[in-house]
């Protein structure tokens, strides 16, 4: 399959990497730390370095693109696949690359990204597009609704995909006006619609299977294809790597505070460093049992809690703290507030004493 469509492979790969060119051109104007993820509430909750966003994200997507194409090409039934349906495999990742890089660059230049208005419309359009192609997908083991009843009977496959195409188009149309709902209601509504789009085709396929049983039609059990075997092996490698990566992020990293002659310098793993001149500090206060509130964006783990936080006392403020710290240093500069909390209370107290001495507050 790859040899027959090598032109599509080349063009789609170039499209995936196109955001790198924009990033290189705008390199000096991009911030060192860029937003990479937004939560369901629309707030930024994931961040990465400039190099990772510009180079890392497109190359990760390119690898996923190649893996998807390879797994699909190993399915022998794809040789008889509808070419329009097969074309989706070549362009899903390129579209994702342009979209994800586009919103990350947009955020980097200070343009607000309204998840609540954008995502339902995007998902609705995507489901309508896929729904139109589902009836065209011929029986295979890598594309379409791959459950035992469809894989083991071609008639079940065809009926299920014709019905599912209608369900997905209707589901996509229902999602489009959900942009006018309040954010919380929109999230729940979207989740319910997607769940229905998954469950209804499965129930329909099972009903066909039960009808076939009554008619005495026997469903075969085909052997796993080469693509499935490779997918299982890849999963066996990828999942442990993901778990290890999450464990590293959750339990590693440090915050170091240096009280230099003219300024306070904070170095933090997984988050941007910060320098504050003593001349800019208005007040320095030592606090116990401070309610840090909630993080609106930044980095949080079992060990570290950093970023922009919100509480009733300070409103929006910046926090550099170890998770669970009981004592904090609160610095104010005009309307800005910075809070520092070390893992050891003695270290927090020592930093406070040094700052009082150097800043003469």
C-alpha cells in the first residue's frame, strides 16, 4: 500500500512538518514556555519549552503517522479497500498537526483560545465527515467499527457501517449547536453524544448477530492479522513507557531559590525560571497554613505545584511550591503576588530571613 501511495505519504509528511518552518521563522518572537494543552474548563493546564513545541510536537506526530500507515499497510484486506475511505488514514494526522500547532502558536502570541466555542464545532464537523465515509469502508481489521460481530461476518459489517454512518452524521449535527450551551453543560452534553455514537452502533451490530443466530448463520473467528500482532507489540512497549514517563513527571523535579545580592532567582524543573529584583518588592511576609486555592495553569504533580493560581485572598497570583508545603513566603510587587513554599520549613524560614536582610524590608 505504501509503495502505491508514496506520493501521498511524502506530501502528508511534509504537511505534518510545516509548522516547524513557521516556528523557525518566528523563533525570536516566541516565548520560552508555550501552552501545549487546555483543560475541559478552557484553561491552559499544560506547558512545554519552545524547542519541544516547534520541533518535538510535529516529529512526534510524524512518527504516529508512519506507525498508523505501517499498521494499515500490513492488513492484507486493505488492498481491496475503498480509496476514499483509505485516504482518511493519510490526512488525519496532517490536519491534527496543523490544528494543534496553530492553536499553540496563537496562544504564544497572546491570542485567546476559547475551547468552549471551538471544540464542539470541530468535533461535530469531524464526525459528520467520518460518518459520510463509514458506509464506504470495506471489512478489514484496522479501519472502521472493529468489534467481534462485524469482524466475523461481512453482512454484519456492512449493515453496521451503513447504520453507523447515519448515527455519526446525526451526532455531528447535534454537536454543532452545543457551542451555545454553558461550558459545564457543553462538556457533559458532548460526552453523552459521543458515548451514544459509540454504544448505539455496537448494540445494533449485536442485534444483527442475535438475528443471525436465530437463522442459523455461523460466525467465524479469523486469525489475527499481521497488523494486529504488530499493534499488540507496539502497545506492549508504548504503555510501559507512558507509565514510566508519568511516574518521572509525578515524582521528580526540584525548586531552588537563590538569594543573590541584587535579586531573587528561582529555578524550577518543568516550569519557567523567574528572577525578581529586590527593588521591585513591596512586602515580604511569612505565612503558615496558607490556602493556595486552585491552579488555573501551570504544572502540578505529587511533588511540585507551580504556575498561576487563584484564591480568595490574592486573586490571581504566581506560586512556586512543593506540594503539601505548610509554610510559605508571600511577596508583593504592586498588584502582583508571588508565593514560595519549600519542602522543608527550615529552608523556607532561611530563605525568608535572607530575603529580609538583603531586601531590607
